[in-house]
């Protein structure tokens, strides 16, 4: 099957296709596999130490290739991401002739990939020094898979909050301190009164872990950890410079998934589609015509029809949300 497909590609190619048969494909896969470096890590899950193999590839080699590429290098070292105090402080510690190279790393647990009998979540890297129009696109200058996180057996499907809880290694929504940023108690979350609860920091969490681990009594050890809803797991972010790296400060309200894909798509938009549909087909058609009549603008997605949209990406739902009050005016 593979050889037949390769012969078809070679007959229809418009550019040079160097693979001649399945052996060439297998050899290329074998060569590519050596670029992924395996590492074994131990994770405490409940009362058991679990061993997992994580595959990754070095970031520096990929970044240097981008910096040297003639189509990418002119766009590097823009000032677009450099708006936060933490980065300013980090840059200020460097010599004047040096520049920071910043990476954006994320793993989307909605993108589970399978390789025969193995499964894993891809870890994507993007170079923050590039403009968002380049780093967020596909292809050259865009995201690159740099690692695979193993699938934990019986691991439930997580939403964005749970993903952030995993990054910060806190116990999440069922704990007494579910906030990922500060130590506000669970029963005070709905309060609108001003408060001054201490912020979470990697340094404070590391100190708490040390205090808990020297305690031999299991009950007292658990009480120390529960006092801040912290998991008894080493966090790689805590090994970094505490002055410039605080994972809790990097976590924030996810506007895309909460506002656009949550409140709007799952609630407002579905109910609006239902209500307009009850008015009749002519009203449904009128809304579609209103969206289609909107003049085309640069960087604004144009819709010929929207009333049948039930599944699309967040950027399109965001545009529908923006235009909704104008284009759903029904005579």
C-alpha cells in the first residue's frame, strides 16, 4: 500500500519527491526518531509512584534555524510581547548587546494523538520573538511539535481550568483553595468585597513542599499540603529563577474558551439560533443575508450564512459575537 501510494505521488508530483519506496520512508522515520530525546520521570499519583517516558526535542536547534532563515530573521526581536514588568526586569539584567529568546510552550489535551498502541498529547512551541501573524500561522515560523506528554491511565478529560491546575500542581476546584493565583478560601470566591489574600509563588510553594516532606506523620503532612491545596509533586517551574519565573502569575482567565467558546457558543448562540428558528425560515434567511451583506474588511472573517453554524473554531465565533447585535436585527 505504501509503495503504491509513493508511485502515485511520484507520477503526479510538481516538485522533486526523493522517496522512492517504503524502505526510504522507513529510513526517514528512523532518522527522525533520533531527534526526539526520551526521558523517564517519576510522578506521585495518590499513594503510588508512577514512571512515565516523555519524548522531547531540544528547542535551541529549532530556534537557531528560524533565526538564520532569510524569510524569518528580519521579523525577529519585535517588541510586541515585551509589555509586562517581569520581562522588563529580565531584560534589564542582561548586557546591552544581548537579546532574550522567548518560547511559548503549551499542550492542548483536546489534541490526543495515537501512534499504533501508544498515545500522547503533543507539546507545541512557538517563538515569541516573532509577530503573532507569523508565530500563530501554520508552516514556516509557526508552531512546532517539540515533545509528547504520556497519556495517564484513567485520566479524565480536563478543561482549561484543570489544565492550569496541572501546570501549577494545585488540587483544583474541589480543594479549599481552588484559585490558581492567590490563597483565597473556596467559601470567599463569590465575595465582591475587597480582599488582600497572599499571592501564590513558586518559592512559597517550594518552601511548603520542603516543610511537608520532612514531616513523617502522614496526617500532618497532608494537612500542610492542604493548607494551600498543593500537590506533593516537584514542579519544573520552581527550579527556574524565582525573580523572573512565577507560573502562578502566568495563569489567567481564558477569554477564548470561557467567553467565546463557553458563554457565547454553548449558551447564547445556541439559544439565539433556536429562538430565531421559531420565527420561521424567512427570519433565518434574513439574518444570513445581513451577514452576507456586510462589506468585506481586512482581517474580518466574512460569512455568507451563519444560522447553520454549529461547530467551528473560536476565531469565527468571536467574529459572529462581535457582529451579532447589528446583523441579527430583524424587521
